[in-house]
């Protein structure tokens, strides 16, 4: 996601965080982007929002910590491993007054924005049906043991 975030006109990428120090040095972001190796350092910074792209079993803990630190949160899908964790994220957002957005949304991509503008313009007539197809290997990827409910 970094190249997309860094290249988006409405996003200012101000920092990245990874416990793997070597990873931070090799990221494709400008040198001016701050780098943290501890979540606590990121959460005590002045960033407005946090993009949670950690392994799924850490999503809830990281999202809740960010919300409690006063940050808005964008969290990758799946939101959490369990429904209880998802409910805890929602409760933390409600308690802190911060926003949570789950998963990437194609609605912000230029091609989708163009299609929306075309539909709203009426140049092609009234919308009667819309089909969208997106291929991914998500269902076939290997899963971590913590992602299974026993």
C-alpha cells in the first residue's frame, strides 16, 4: 500500500512503523517520512490516522491502541479474527469518537470515480444494473493458525 498512499494527492504519508528495523530502511518512501520500530512511538506522535497492515491476529490490539491514542484507523480486511474483537474495535471507536474504515475501498480509485461521474452525469442513460468483478487469490492464501476458530 505504501506506493499508493505516498502517491495519493489527498494523503500525506508522515510515518511508517515496523518492528523489523531492516524493513524500515528499505521502504519505497521519501527519507522525510518518519520511521518507528515500536507501536508506542507511533501512537505518541502527532499523526492523525493509522493504517493497520499487520497480521490479522494483531488487528484488534493495534486498532484499539490507535483509537485510544486519539488516531483515526484504516484497518485491512479482515477486520479481526473473531466477532468479539470486531465488536471491541467498534466500541473503542464509539468511546473515543474516532473513525474506523475497514479494508481497502475501490470507490476511491480513479477508474471507479470516473465511472461514478459518468453515471451521475446521465450521459449514458439511467443506471439499470451494475456488475463488478475483481479477481484475487485471497480465498486460496495460506492461513495462520490464529485465523482459525476451533
